[in-house]
């Protein structure tokens, strides 16, 4: 952590006065692209900044796309119908966009591995930061486990003779191994896996339009006919509509976790704003357009779209509709790699949060230990262990277990988004009071109305999305999966507040100096050549 004198909010100098005391140095302000930054006295943490702009951009574009989009849209379509799915995904997409603007503003100013969890503790209440960090760490561990369970569902497309748990075990070992290596290996793997997902979705969009216009094995124009069959376009009434929100939140989940890479990103004040600015187009292209085309082409009552024992990806179904024999298998194989990517990303984020918990004294200190590659290896193993327990429970029925895990992760994401909005409002108020608003390298143009809208919408969705577990009969397990995280977070918050006697952070006392980053000494990334240079330049521009 940065070093500061006890009497002044200034970093300490190595020079000493005549009495042998260290001299405080006033803040050094540097102009950079019309923004001013406070010089960081020391590195905010001991993680190595090895993720390049190329890797961070691609991870942001495709790193969080996984089972939620490729597989979860099947459940959304089955339970809510095409109209409910499109509306819910659009609303949640708007929430995520505003949330990312809030988070990007804070992360570019203070790029730490704990990201929004650290911000909530620093800008609101340490007890709330404690509860949120533990909650989100569990979210990432469960996300990794849910991805491993999803592998079993995807494998069933080819055969139900091969034990699914064996494939999950193999993938579990692989992603654990990757996360124990230097972070640049994680970044490079995610770069190429994310690139595959981006290309796949683009191809899917093109093929979906072709299929809808008659380029299918039945040679029939589909149009909007699937919106008029049975109970469509709104299936299950208000309960079906409300239930889609948690699935949509699961699908978008992880978008905010890109800020967790801030502690290991080169030149975060420059690269993180680039990532955030492009979120709108990624949401529109990858989520909204994909969901619209799925609802048009796939009927909500398609066999095995979403059951307790099985689940079929709508992406695979659309490719099957082209009539090409190998198309379904190819897209299913790509989805398999996407699940690996999503699990890898969730494990990375979870390990960094557990590292943050250890380094801030919110968990045993040994979780903050690093190996020779500056990777928090104990945190990786602990997070991976919880993930293993999750997929090890798939004897319940992979489809049913995956639904419950989806609910847990979806609610956890919504809680994170809600508190990011609260932290953002407090952060901006403190900056204004302390006269430091001009220091922001990136500003959230939706402030103040954007964060407030996101907070209200998240609160309403969290409360009403479990409607289906009350009707037609009360489903106790479903109720738990929708609402258990709320009392758990409250108990953790209250317990830590009582034990540590924490208090609400006053605006005038808020720490807006520690960990603030400067680009003054940042090394430029070496020039890239060939295809890598083309991808790194063109894809971020497109998305």
C-alpha cells in the first residue's frame, strides 16, 4: 500500500530533515490528455501488471460471454417466452451499461485488484465492503462451478454414455493450472478463447438471419411466427417474466469483473476507459441482437430446451436448422471452449478477490501470499476447491443444479451492481467536497441520474424476480436460491460492523489519495505485428 504520514495526507519522501524525520511531499499533479493524476507513492498491491491493452480489450469483449448467453438463453426462452426474454435482457443490459460507467470512473482513478468491493469498503462502510467482497468471491467460485456443470449438459448433445463429471474434472484441473501460472498466460489464453467467441457470435447472427428468411432445412420463412404459438410471446405470465431477470443477470454477470484486472493491467488509466466506452456496443451486438434472433427462430417449447435433467443451447439449435450435418457439432464444440473461458475468467476474478480479502485483513493473511510468478496461489486453490464442490454435486441432476447455481450467481451480480451505484454516488460527492473532481481521467456522463436509476431498478428486480417460486405452489429450494444471499449479506455486514465497530465513511474523510495511479512511468507496450496487430486494432474499434 502507499505510505502516508500520520499528520498529513502526503506521501513520505526518502529525504530527511535535520532531525532525521522524513519530509512529507505535497501531491504531484501531472497533466495527461487534459486530465490530472496524483502520483502514486508505491504500487497499490504486489500483483504484477502484465495484462496488455490487447489482452484486456479482448477479455472485456468476450471474456465474460459464456454459459449465461450460450446456454442460459434457453432457460429464459422456455420460462418467459421471446418477448419477456427480449425486454428483460434489454433492461438488465441498460443497468449493466450504467454500472460499468460508474465502475470505470472509479477504477481508472484507483485501479486496485479488489475493484468495486474495495470501493464499497472505502467509500461507504468497511463492513459493507467486507460483506460484498465475500459475497462476490462466493459468486465467482459458484460461477466456475456452474460452468463445470454446464459442460456436462453440453456433452449430452453427443452422448450420455460418457460420465460428464470426468470431463468437468479434466477442465477443472486445466483452469486451475492456468491460473497458477503467471498472469500473462491467463491473459493470452483468454485473448484467443474470447476471439473464438466473438467470431462465433458474429457467424451466429448472420446464420440466424439466413435461417429466419428461409435458409433452413424446411425451406420455410419463419419471420415472427414463434412469437404467436401457444402462450407466446409472454409465457408464464408475470412470474415467467420476472424469472427471466435473474437468468439475464447471470448472463451479463462478469462484465463488472473486468475491473478486477485493474490491479494487473498495464496503464489502467488509459486502457480501462477504452474498455468501458465500448460496453454499449458489446451489449447491443452480443446480447440484445442474439436474444432477439433466438426468440424469432427457436420456439419456447422446443424439446429439451430447459429441463431438470437436460438443457440445449439455442445457438446449437439454430445451427442445426441450417441442415448442415456438422453445423450443430461445430457450434457445440465452440460453446465447450466458451465455457472453459468463462470458468477460467471467474476463477481468476475470485482468486483476486480472496487475495484482496487476505491483504485487507478481511480473511486470513495467508490468502494474500504470492508465488514466484506473483500469483495468489493459495487464493486460487481455495476458490477452485469451492468450485469443485459445486460441480461435484451434479448427481442432483445437472439441469436442476445448474438452474439453482444460476439463480445464486444472478442475484449476487445484482447486489454487486446495486452497491457499485451507491459507491459511485458517494465517490463523486466526496470528490466534489474535497475539490478533486478535475483529477478524474474518465467521467461517468450519466451521473447523477444514471447511478440512481440503476440502484432503484436493481432493488425492484431483486425483490420481484422470485415471483415464480410462490405460484402456483411454494417451491422452498427455488425460494432459497433466489433470496438466501440477502440475509447472508446482512448478517455478514452486521457481524463485521459489531466486531470491528466500523462506521459510515464521512465524505470529508474519504481516502481519495491512496492507490491513485499515474501513467508517468508506464512503459509502452511493444509494437505488435501481423494478425495480432490487426485483431488488437480492428476488433476494439468494431466493438
